[in-house]
C-alpha cells in the first residue's frame, strides 16, 4: 500500500482571536506544523496544540515564521542569513519547551509563509535555516517545497529532506507557488484539491497556472488550517485517498 504524509498548519490562534479548525484537522492529518509565536500563536496556544497532537497521535513539527503577526508571516522581509538562522533556532526552542514538558518528541521543522517561499529560491537563507535545524537536532526532518533550494540545503546539511506539495495551492511554471495576491492561487474546491493530490501521487505531475504540466515529486502534502473549507477539504482528500488504497502516515525520523 502506498503511504503518504498529510500535514497541516495549526496553532495559529492568538490571545482571544481564534483561527483555523485545529481539532477537526487533527482527526485527518498525520503531521502538524505548530506556529511558534512569531507569525501566529502564543504560549498558551502552543501548549494546547502540542497536547492535542499527542492525544491524537499526530506528529509534531515547528512552524517558524517571520516576526509579523499583523501580516500573518506572509509578507516578505529583507533579512540576513544570520537573522534567519537565529529566528528559526529561537522558535524551534520555544516549541520544544512545550513538547518536552508534555513528554512528546518533535519530528520536523517547516518554515512558514514568506520565510518558506524566500528559502525556496534563496540558497543562502535555505542554508541558514538548515544549519539552525541541524544544530538544534540533526535527527529532525526539514520540510520544504519540492525541488527547492531548501530541499537541497537540507540534504547538504545531512538532514532528512521531506519534499512537500500543496493540496490547496496552485503552481507557477518554475515550480514555485502562485502568489496569494494573484487570481487562482488557492484551490477552494475540495474535489479540485483531491484531484491535484492524486495526480501528483500517481503521475508525478501537476498542472501549472499557465495550463502546462510540470513534474512534481511529493513525500508530504500540506492542507492549510486557516481557511473556512479546510476541514471539508481534508475529509474529502482522505476519503479519495482511502478509495485509491493510499495510507496516511507521518514519515519516520532518521
């Protein structure tokens, strides 16, 4: 049976503000990327999300982002590789405190939003992020955009690189994600998202925004948790994968 990982971005609430459908997603995904307080989340949210993951048997990952709560970490910032290294290391450590206190174990790190997209094309930033992960724990996996500089940096640092594709995003011809401010960047239809995932799994291809096919390998698929259709989308995706004989499970650490 073919096995694939489904990951979701969780723990994005902040104070009295509630974002996402974390509990519903945790019944469907195998890995969680938990916000670490820079782009979203706060200490109480981090603690609750870690506990929920452990209760549900979902693998835990740190989701470090840029220090931009107002922009949800999705706005580009000019940062040096040294700054990228330090902010990623800081956020991994923050989440690890809660993971350790609850008796759990962290599985992976996946940069968030603009930091993720910047590291996909900027090798110096990608290397800095990979070094931060490796220095913290070389057994952690590093999730990155399939075919990106972040994947290459992870491999060069001796980390297990996990190539990621997206269930609910579209692609440009160069393999990067369609920017969110462009039409058609996000797939809101659960059927279309499931079709995209199954085609990547079975054929290793995805249709770009321009209409042409592009080769794409994926070890894991992301479903964003902050959209109103997130729970329905991932439920449909799980049902389609079950019908196709595809099991959902988190990858194993090194």
